[in-house]
C-alpha cells in the first residue's frame, strides 16, 4: 500500500507535467531529518497518526464529502510558498516531498484518498487531512517560536 501512495503521487506529478523541483522527493537521509523535526515540533508521544496527538492548539474543519484537499490553500498561512508534504504510510520513514503549496491540492486531486501532512518550511504550522474527512490546522504559538 505504501508503494501505491508514492506511485499515485508520481503519476499525478507526471499527469500535471510539473516543472522540475515543483514537487520534489527528498533524499531519504534528509527526509529523516525533516520527519524528526516535524515530529518533535508537533507531536506528543508516538501515536499511530500524528493528528491524534498534536502538541499545539489546532482547528478542525469538516468536509463531509471528502474534498478537504480542494480547500487547502485557504488554510495555509499567507506568504507561504513551499512546504514539506508527507504522505502517511506504515513505513518508519515515509517519503517527504519539498512542494509548492499551490500544487498540493492539484496533485491530491489526481490521487485516491490517503492521510497526509503539510508542514511549513519553518516548522511553524502543520495541516493534515485525516480519514474522517477533517482538515486539521495547527500552529506553533508565537511565544514558542
């Protein structure tokens, strides 16, 4: 299943003819660093899914029809152009993509549903869509940054 998610993402990027670097998979060692920093910043303990144990205040938005990914740009902080995109997989170290924020919705529209995380490059915000058709937005409070 995990390979299937990555295949879907690769196919979506191909279908969209994205320019080089617009939605780029990070090398495994760098991905581990990003995952570690994101986990340390946003997650308490080691839950099955990060959104189940967020460290910072968050808001949840329901999308009963399951199209929360279409509304992602509305939830991204103003001025943010790139993010870390992390599909949730069973792997200890899932792939990490360095992605243009505006392309995430377009790529996801080409894929079957799966949980994922968008993390700000400064590790100051996280957005996830879970299997309950909720988009969850968490930000690190200003006093902690």
